[in-house]
């Protein structure tokens, strides 16, 4: 046994023993609200899928059909030894943690969720439990997670880790892929032993990089929660970082739901917290053959739609193997950032729309005694709002802080909803023009029983 192997064994034993002590008392609704407050107010985060798959940068399978670039190993039905060769080619010399974090901040994002390890099993951090990591197996040698952690602290962004339960590389993870069942027999494999390895790596991530906002699990669908020891794993995580938020992808509901590539039609039942994660093109990892970019308008309006339904938006970028964001991504982030600098208060810290239906093409959010109207297209007949039972004290366009005239057009009998007309601002934004209505008191609307659906 080498000294490094012995060190790994001792480290893993310590991690396992410490994890057994992780017990958490039941959390009250008030405690849950305090723990998740920053996330609920943030609304907008950056997802980063980065790993060895950025070297081939190919989103197609063996038949040339389009898939996800980060599934390259699976798409091409590779053998582990062949995929491992990409590590020697991974040298992201253009990686600049300060630049990445600034890009997120300038876009208006409040947190970053980055792949510490994807399904391919390659660790993008300095793990003492394997040589299959960026500091050992690549010419780069540096730990990008350490650099990102320092920059996130400096620039006021929450750092969060994605971690895959599925691991196509580790000998103890089962099941095997169909095409490798003969070349990699399962004899001797032990999922429980793999889970101890996974817990050890999670403890590394939670102890070596400062406060972590979210543990974003993925790849848990091949097993049930009891097979994954999910309750034990989550208890260990919380014993290390009690304030952390955990998603729902290790087969337990935990703190919030994670719809992928889609936006729910409405707010989730029971005030369940949720976050839509979505790509800017069609794939998560960088793919040179995927140029189907969503427009800035589409992405920004998706953010507004999500906020109007009480959710968060986790927008993905796939950096190149050199460590840069593709220019098409930079362009879209910059345009969204311009809008957010002017209109961000209509997103951050807001709650969902109180209206079942709006009389214009747009969405609404609320915060305190303010109601924000996001107008995608200014109506030719003028902007009106019905269903509001609280008097409007004032109105302004956020862009330019222009005061707008509000006219009470009509009111139904017996204290029914008033109908207000809002004058047209001088400047309209083709992405979305935001109007803030300051109310004379707490917000009340007629159809508040059916919120969230535009």
C-alpha cells in the first residue's frame, strides 16, 4: 500500500465516522424560511457544465443523432480506458475564475452551480480519494473550484456544487452500461462501497471550499432512496453545513423541485419551492456542433415567466476545454445583464403573480406594496389592469424612472375590482418594459385564489 493510498483510506474512514454522527432535528417552517431566504430572493443563477467532455465537444451519438455533449462517453458507447485519454488533453489555460464570476454577476445572477463531478466520474476539484481528478490527471494541475470559491466570496456570489451520483468510471458503481457488461464485469463491485467514496468526496467539497449554498444532486434515477442511503447522506451534508440547500435528485423531496428544460404551467402545489434549469442552446456541456442558440429575448422572458410563478431560473453555460464561454453565450448574458441592471428589482425578492389572467401580453410580480407589470408588447389600445382591489398611489417605468399617469376607468358595484389605465412611457424595451405600481396598502386582487397562471 502506497502512502497516498494509505492517506486516502484514512481520510475516507474519518469521513465515514464523522458522517454517522450527522443527525438533524425536525425543522420548523420558520427555520426553513430563514434557511432558504437568500435563494428565494436570488431568483437567478448560473449553471456551469464543465468537464472532460469539453475536449471532444460533440453532442452526437454513433448514428449522428443529437444528444447532450456531457454524455459523450454514453453517446459514443466508449470504454473507460479510451475516455480517460481526454484527461491528458484537458488544459484550460484560458480559465479565469474572476472573469467567470464577473460574467454571472454582470448578468444579474446571484449564485453559481458548477459540476464538481458529472456522470463520467471525472472530478473537477482536488480530491484526495482518487487520481481521476483535474489536479492529478490533467496538465492543468490547478483546482478551479478553489479559485472559483475565492472569487465568489470576493464578488458576492454564492458558490454551489452539482454532484452526480451516477459514476461511469468508478469500479463499484453499478449498473454498468449495456455495451461494457463484458469488458467491465460487475463481479466484486459494491454499490455501498461506492456510496462511502461519494460521501467522502461530498465531505471534501463541503469542508475545503468555504460556505456552499446548494448541493445539487443529479444522476440518482438508477436507484431508490434507500439503496442510495439518501437520508444518511443528506444528514451528513447538513452536519457539515447546516445552512445548505439540497435539491430533490437523490430520490428524496428535500428543499426544492428541479424541472428541467421546461417551465411549469403554474406555481407548484403547497408552495413547493422550485427551480427550472435550462440550456442556452440544446446541450449542457460545450458542443461545437450545437449552435441552436435561444435568443436574449426568449431567455429573459423565461426568467420573467418563472419569477411570476414563484420559481428560480438556473441558466446553463458550457465552457470550452480552453476555459472560456462561447461568444454566443457571452452576447446573450450581456444583453440580459443590461436589462437586469435597470429592472432587477422587479425580479429579486419578488413573489408570484396574484393574477389568474392579465389583460396584456406579459407577466406580473409583487414585492411588499409594489406590483410590477412586465409588458412584452405594449397594447395598441393602451395598458389596463383589472382585478386589483387596492388603490394605486403612483406608477413609474423602471427604465428612466419616468412617472406615469394612472387613471381609474371604472369600478364594479359593492367594492368590486377597479380598472386602471396606465399611460405609455416614452421608452419601451423590446425585451420587456417594466411598470411599477406603488399601492396605497397591502395588495388585494379579486382572483387571488388562482395565482401564478398568466
